[in-house]
């Protein structure tokens, strides 16, 4: 049975979520009523039936569709309120709709509203996490407030830029998601791996390789071992400003940025192309920080130095 404190927290969270949705609806109305200049990029989502393949082997490609016609404006702005997934879409991979929207009217009102919305998101996240250290407990709590909600999409802030932007670049980045082993766990991993000889190795060659890995991980230099298990692709946005005293900014692009300081109209911008893992791998060089070194590049194993 829920405790009285839990009941109170659920009630407060439901009220916060209701207010948050109401304020985002007001933001969408205020912005769309201006018939703003905008551009957004709709990214193909991963279907549930392809979830396991994408998790284990990585995402091969993602189609991107540009949105800039008047009839897609509300669809773009409602990305700020998209906290759920359609049933046939994988909940593992977060929804993203990068873009930009240029504000021409009610600048101060919109700025204040965005600040209020982001504070409500912070308060809601704090309430959900309060005294709930395990992610399963937090998940159970948030789904009592509203079933099927995706917390990362709920918590992400709306970005508003008050300086005049000169140029915007949209692009893709990708990072390898590592699995971390303790030294003992890595020894167990090697023992399992030893039994699965790849076609391009003889039994003796593979056994020698595993023995060398065993020696390396127990040489006393490493406190942990990382293995890259899959590549995670994500869109990024980079901004340059009219005022040169502001440095260029590069960030992950999740939902449309609000440009609130444009004096001379919309900035120039690049088009986000469809994602191709093959193209990304061709361009990629993995640079390791000083506290890490390669143990085996073929098996994507990296040692974390003590």
C-alpha cells in the first residue's frame, strides 16, 4: 500500500504535470499565432519490432524529413509536449525533432513562460526522484501519475536563445555506448568469450588472444574495462552569434530552439541530412582521454587506468 507521503507526492506531481501541459499549450498558441518562420527535421523513429536489432547491432540509418510549410507549424511546436510514444514505436529510443522557431512578438511574455515551464519540469523531476534512489521505484511512481510517459522526454528543457543568432548548423553525431566491467567481471567475460571462436581465428590463435587479454587486465594498471556495445546516434545543433563576444555553441538537438533575439530576421541554417551509420564510421576517429587506453581495438576494449 502507498504511504501517505507517497499519496501526497502523487497528487502534487499530477497537479504539476497538469499545469505543465497547460502552460506548454499556451506557449504553442502564443508562438503559432505569430505564423513564425521556422524549420524542423522529423527523424524516423525506431519501431518496436526493430528494437532488439537496433540495440544489439546499432542503428543503420534514419530518414529525415524537413518541415517548413505553414501546415506543419503546430506539429513542430507540439514536439515540446510530446511525452509519450505511439504503441508501435520503441520506448527505448527517445523522440527528437530538432529545429528552430523565430519569435517576432510577445518576446518577454514567451521568455517568461519558457522559464516557468522549465522550472516546473525541474520541480517535477525533483519530486519524482525524492527518496526514490532506484530507477524501478521512480518508474513505478511516474507511471502512477500518468501511464506510458517517457521521463527523459518529460524532463528535457525547452531552449530559448535571447542573443541574435547569425548561423545555425544541424548535423549528426554518434557515440559508442560502453559496457563497464570490473576486473573480476572482465575475467568472467573472457572465459565466456574463449568458447566462441570467430571464423577468422583458429582455436589456437583465439586462445592466445584470450590469454593475452587475461594478462593485460590483471597487470595492475586498470581499475575497469569498457567494451563498446552499440553506437548511439543523435542530432546536434551549433549556433554562431552576431555578437562575436558570444562563443559558438554546440549541443544535442532534441526539440525546436526558440530564437528570441532576432533583429534582422531568420539566421542562415544548414539542412539535417538522413543518418547513415556507414557514413559516420568513415568520418570517425575515436580519441581517448588520458585516463584510458586501448586494450584491443578489434574487440573494442578499453582499459580505464587507476
